[in-house]
C-alpha cells in the first residue's frame, strides 16, 4: 500500500509537470502512476487531497537535497549563486513548474492554498535561516525584516520561472540586479566601523521619516 501511495504522489507531480493543474484529473494521475483510477480515491479521498500531499512530498524531497548547501552559505553572493544553481536545476527537473501550477490552481481552488503555502514555506525556512546568518554582521541587519525578505525571495524564484518563459533575458537581468545588490552589501561590510555607523544613522533617519 505504501508503494502505491508513493506511485500516486509521484504520478501527481509528473502530471502537474506535463499537463498542468488543468490536466491533473484522477484518470491522468492514475495513468502516470500506472495504477487503477479508483486507488486515487481509496488512498487520498479526493484529487485535491492527493495534489496537496504530492506537493508536500515533492517539497520535502527537494529541500532535503539542498539543505547541506544552504548550511554552507556564508554571504549573500553565495546565496545568490546557490539560487541560480537551484533555479536552473529545479526548472530543468520541472519542479518549479509544479509550484507555479499549484499557485495557479490555488487562485481557483481554495483547498489547494494551504498545501501550496506549506510547500513554499519549506523553502522559506531554509532561506530565512541563511539570511539571518549572513546579514547578522551587516549594517542592514537591524533594518531588514528577514522573515519578510525570505518570503519575497522564495516568491521571486517561482515568479522568475513564469517570467523566464516569456522574457529569458529579462529574468537573467533580474538575477544580475540581485547580484549587484549583494555586492553593495559586501562593500558596506568592508568599509570599516565609521562608514557602517554613518550608514546605520542614515537608514534610521529614513526609517523615522517613513513612519
């Protein structure tokens, strides 16, 4: 039974990759899994529940692949380098398509939203831990909402999957701009305590003005 469940989970992911959320029917998933269609309902109750379980299953597997590499990151530049590699690998494997399709499906079906958020949340946890670590000594540390930035980063990578499909050069430019920002942070860190204090002072003034 456990093997059948796994086959259905993998079949659901493959269907999302190849046919999208619109094609993710019980019949299509069962065909991809190589099992009887009735087993979709026997094991998961509904197609939505199967899709939700499949996304959790896929996200857990993919995050586990990168955990050691996330743990080795010591700068924003290294995080962006990992991000480029991760984006290329996950796009080639079709896993970013799965997330994008589930996000699209969540707009039409509220039942898919919690699982989709949880799938993204697994990536957010890893990114937030890295950002908290690499920004700890930065002049920006006290002004950056690390949790919010981690969510923005995760959302951006999924968004770039969609954007890259219509403007590959534009997506590459977006990555380049993020690397320039990381470079600016690195420059600030190397400028010594006097400059860092000046930057902090200016940022505090900006923050108080916005309030």
